[in-house]
C-alpha cells in the first residue's frame, strides 16, 4: 500500500525521506517515533507530544513497547513510571486494552485515559500518574497490520479528543501508512 500526500506535501515527503534514509532496522525504529518532531513547527501545530511504536511478539502473544519519542512529554512519562518502558508487555488477547483491540480489529482507537493503554501491566493509578507526567490529553492508536509484523503506533496529543480535527486524523493515517510501508520494506530486506 503506497501512501499519497494531500495537503502539506513537503512535510510528508520529508517524513518519508527520513524513514527511507534509516540505514538499519534499529535506526528505523528510532526514526519512526522521532521523525514527526524534526519539524518543530508541525509537531507544535498538531499539539503532538510523543509517539510510541509497539510490535506484537507472536510467539509470546504480547504487544511490546519498542520505541518512544525523545520528547519532553515522553521523558516526563518515563521518569515518573515505576515500570521501565521496555518491560511493559500487554497480552494481545486482553479485551480492555485499546492497543490490543486496535491490533486485533484493525480499527483505530482513541482514549483519554492511559489506564486503557496499560491495562493489565500497570494499575489504573500508575498509568494515570504516567499520563499526568507527560501532560497528554488524548491518545490515538493506529494499528499496523500490513507491516511485516503486527503492531501499532500511539500518537499522544496535548489536546482532548474533541479538539482533534481532520488535519490530525490525516496526519495519523498518512504517517501510519508510511510507517507500515517502511516496516514492511525493512522486514523484506532482513
């Protein structure tokens, strides 16, 4: 699936170029969560606080956190968390977790409560404490189902879901498609 770029074509072309320039899979994973912040004007305009990449470990049946943006919001959540980022694993079959729901259904999910992103790995209090540390109002989960490996991107905004408009939704969909393309190409090259 190739992604076309309506709207702000130069921005989306730069994002794709950043992903394509990653020399290794490790660099690609880092680029996925940090590329949207290379152009501060755009990330501030979108009120984007951080991006999280999660991939499914099919052998263990878990959704694993793979990469986290290097932003003040992400640093705030990680600093406050009593569980290390990479140690948080979610059972793919978990019925309440919105990340697992998005991956299983292929349908994007939205939440204003990080309990639903972290259940059952963290208590509701711990998850909400992390959310407060990041200052995030809404999280938009974009499933990656045609990316060589199932997973999801979580786009975390400083705005409530009611303020997320067509421009935000287009960004989530276009960038999510670019990431799926980049992951698929990376998996095929391995």
